[in-house]
C-alpha cells in the first residue's frame, strides 16, 4: 500500500516552520497519495454481436496456440523452434539463423499491420486478439463460473471469511493456476518437442531450463490475467500511450453520442423522455459495469479504452429494453458525429490516402516475402579461407577453404563444387560428388591449386559454385546452383 504524504496548506506570503504540524493558520494537514490506489474492477457479463466476436477470437487463438504444438509434419513437430540445433521448423519450411531476414520482415509486417488496423478502427488488436485480453477473458469466465456474476462476486469479497468463500476462492485460484501452467507447458513445447516434454513430465525428468520457463511463463499468465488485468493495459503496455498518434478524425472509434444521450437521467419505460427534457441515456451505468478497464465511455475517448466494444453490447441491451433505437454507443468517427455522416459515407472515408498507402506497403512486403521464401534455394553456403597459404611443388600455390553446406530441405541432396575466376585454377580435393542429409549441414575442406607463374602476387577474386548433381559428373537440370564469392591469395616470391 502506498504511504500517503502530508501536504500542509499555507498562504503564498507565509511559510510555517518545517516541523509545524499544520499551516500558519493552524489548519489541518491534508493527506494525499502520490499514486492512485487501485480499485478492483468487477466486469459484468454481457451478450451481443461484439461479445460473440470476442468469444470466437478467444476460441480461434487458443485452438491455434494449444493445438498447433501437437501437429506433426513429415514425422516431426510441425512448428518447432529448436534453439539447441539452431533450426526452426514451420510446417514444410526449415529456417536457420542465416534466415534472420525473414523474421525481420515478419516483424515489419506485424508493425505496419498494427498501424493499419489502428488507423482504420482503433485498438482492434487489443480488444479481440491481444494475449492479455484473451487470457483475461478466459480467467474472467472461470471466475464467473465459480463465484457468479458481478453482484455475486462483489458480495463474496465483502463478506467475512467463511467455508463458502474459502472454497470458491481456492477452487478459482486452482483453476487459474492449472490453466496458467498448461499455458507455460505449451509455450515451452514450441522449443522442446512437446511429446518428449510430456514424457519427461510424467517421468519427472524435466530439465532445469524447461522447468524454469514453464513456471515463469505460467506465473506471468497467472499474474497478468488473474491479478493485474487492466493494469497491464493501462500502465505496462506502451501501445496505450502512442496509439493516439495513429488516430485521425476519420478513424472508427467507440463513441458515446452525447447529442442524442444528453441530458441523461433515469426514467420508467413508459415515461416520455422528450416531455421530461431527457436524452436517451438512462444513466444506468451498464457501460461502466461491463468495461474491463473500468472507464466511463460517456466522458469521451480515453487511452485506457481497449476497443473491446463491451459497452456497445451493454448499451444496446438497455436500449432494447427501453424501446429506444440502438447505437447510442457505437463505432463511428469524429467527423461523422459532428457532420452527421451516414454509414456509407463513413465507410467511404475509411479508404483515405493514408489507409491506401499503409495497405499497399503491407501487401507489397507480404508478397515480396512470400516470393523470396518460395524461390529460395534449399542449400546455403558459407566459405572460410585458411589464413595459411601453402607452397606446392613446381611453384604451385595452394589455398585451403572450409566450405560449409547447409541443407534447409527435408530431403537428401547430392552436390558438387566448382570454382571459377582464375584460369587453370583447379580443385585438388577428390571427394566429389557429396551428399548431405535432410536439414543437416556439412563442412567440406576444399584445396585449390594454381601455378604461381600464371598470376601476379596478391588477392584475386574467385567464385565457388555449389550445384546439385544427379550422377556425380553433371549438374541436375532441375536442381540448385549457389554462388559464393571468395579470394585466392598468391604470396610474393
């Protein structure tokens, strides 16, 4: 709990002594906390079109997360990030650390997509697909199933300790902890084959790192979704702070129609609101009760709003009961509220130059990345030249290279090595053609020889060609051909 500081009121012209218990006029000291003490939020269950979308996204994302880890592909786990072997399997593709560029492109696409979605309709990702939102929804569902809806949970927390309260709280936290640990287990299962991980768990032979990350990720899930909840969205997530720079007056955001709703006030269903001088808002507070961050959308758009649209569903239910038109709270834009645009005009203005540019950039990068992955060669080559230059017979100079060949494909490839760039440059190694197994790498020592009288001393550019070989003598017509640059050094005589 934050310890309050004491602020002593004083007049501008007079200051009390440092140890004075009050102000110059003997007034009482005022206590004020440096930070606002958190008030627990009890979100109310809500039903409606947007709530159904959130449920669908929860189901989809969790089936994707928990289910993908158990899929198999070519006798192995379909998605596996094998850090120990430095291989990353994604269905039929195998990536190596040298493919870091594809991860960079994925992050760029994700960032630009976030900008695009935010410019179109605010925090769509936060409200429907963010892991914090998704797991908070799941934990809230568990909480409601055990402790009841909003009023029952508030009553349970206010009553003194009893057998019922202890049982419900214990059962709830046990369910939360079980789900959190299963989430951590699944997360680790993407880095250690999940079937092997399961067998190690039942045999109690889990390694220290697997155990640590299961507990760490499980604790993070339990703490964030069970205890911190809206605090993560309001204070820890940086997106809440810079989202506004991506908004403009044509961005779809959740908005309370003050012109229609004000002045607000309670009334019976049969009362004539116009005669009473009231707007459509009955001041029921449902929009606040269903909000997972506890804000009042009627005060305008706030950075704490995660765009989940629960207030829209809650308000629509009240409007239906009162017999008023829906969408007192709705997705709309600032320009639409001020100028009274119809829905068709709102949609038309969504496709403004800013959105079209974002869309074009995102799709250009997606298509370029897809083409690069589709057309990439199954073989990667790294070449390292030994620093020592050897002197052979008959004034022959030899350079030795370590050629590392990596097979990123899931089938065995035969290959041969050629070299170009200098006339009469010969490969002295005799171990060709060679084979490399699926998703394996091989280091091949290659000796190159050249008569020192044919070229001048110094460094000369050469090129290694690693190409597929079907019969050991001729390259395959439908295979690969990788070119890597190197240098051949002739010492001064």
